C-alpha cells in the first residue's frame, strides 16, 4: 500500500548541466506566462496530527463524518510486526485496517488526515509518503466517503508527481473545503513545466476523476525565463494546431523577440499501476505559446530548450 496526499510539498529544481559541452549564445527577450504565473501550491497549514515525538503511533481526528466520529490511527510498529493504518469510529467499528512491511531500503508513512467538505457531501482525505523517491514523486492521497452508513474509498490511492493547490481551511480545525465545483487541483510536473489538472470529487456517486479527459490546461513554469538559445541554426517548429497533421512553420530563434506561455493541451486519465494505486497519466502534450504576437503550438523538447525552458528535476 503506497499512498500519499498528493498534497502540498516543496521540491528542488536542479538546472545544471543542460548546455555542457556546447557554446550557448543568448539574447534577451520579453517573456510572459499568462497561465499559472503564481505558484499557489503550499503545505497545508491545518494539522490535526496529535502525535508527539517518541510516540509509537499518531492519531488524526476524531472527525464528524456522516454522523460518526471517525479516527485515523497510524501505528509505527517495527520491522517484525509491520506498520498499520486503521480507520474506525467511536463505537469501535473498523472501516479500514491494513498492515504492511517496509523492505529496509524504503520507508512508508501516513503523513496526515483531514475531514474534507464539498457541495456533494463530506468525507476523509489521507496523505501518504514513500521514501526515498526522486522528487517530485513520492506522495499519494486517498479520499473516503460515507455510503450506506459505512466509510468507503472513492478510489485507490492516487500517486502525484507534483503538488496540489492549497485547499481552503474550514471550521473546526482539521476541516478542508473542496474548491469551487467540488474540485481538487493537481499540478503534475511533466518535463519542463507543471500541468494543472482539476479533479472532480463526487460524494454522492462516490467517484473522483479528472474533470476533463483532454483539453487545454493551465500551466506553471517554476523558474524565470529571460533568454532563448540563439546558437546558429536553432529554430522552432511552430504549429497552427495541436495535432500532428498540422503543418509547422520554422521560426529562427534569432527572429523571436517576445514569447508568452499560455497553456498546455494534453490527454489525461487515471491508470491502475498496482492493486492499491492509481497513477495520473498525461500524454499527447503540446505547449501553447504566443511568439511575436502570434499564437501557435510546440511539442518538441528541443523547441522547449530553445524557448528557454529548463527540465524539471
């Protein structure tokens, strides 16, 4: 069981070594990012964790969900007995109890738990983490809701290579509010930029899924861009549409005076990667840009480099 709150964390971007062994010529250009210019992701400040240093377990709650008082308990255990997670109510009814063993090279923990509320109902969100793992991957999250008087998961845990937009805090402490439309917004890092994927949470239907399977999504470019690579012969393939059938125009890097990064077209779906895990798969990625006032699309890593983007990680 590998899981973690796709929640809120910080990662380090290493930008060294990109132009090793070649001469890089640059020219200053005017660059704008029209979507996702402000990184609103941050570590959630509400912390109902009641554990103290040296304790063998930590507890979250109790949370009032569906007229039941729900408590989440994570027992650290040991290498022999294993580690356990249990969700139960005040009467002692257990809705989830799992035991697992770390292999000595990795460490799996329950990071946090919150009550979460939306227009369609209320439930529980649990964050998990598996270490070591190359950032920004590692975190996972899982949402539970009440169905027929029993607490059940809306899906397997969802792996996030990226971070979440902060959820508003509710009342009392330990309660989070879903975003408008009962959404959770996930920022998934894909090579050169983050793609913001909204997920719809429906406690009536007991489902969580991407709001749209394909379309143009907001992006976040987490580093400054003020130059392009104008080395001799560099040019980008500038497409009029986000399809392989459209015929691109070659634009020399030396001709580019102004670039705006607008968004990204992509196909999105959840894929079952293990018995207890779902991964967010993003494919067919195109970057929408405005070059010298003209809108178009690029989808090649070399073009991303020329436009000044730096690979994440």
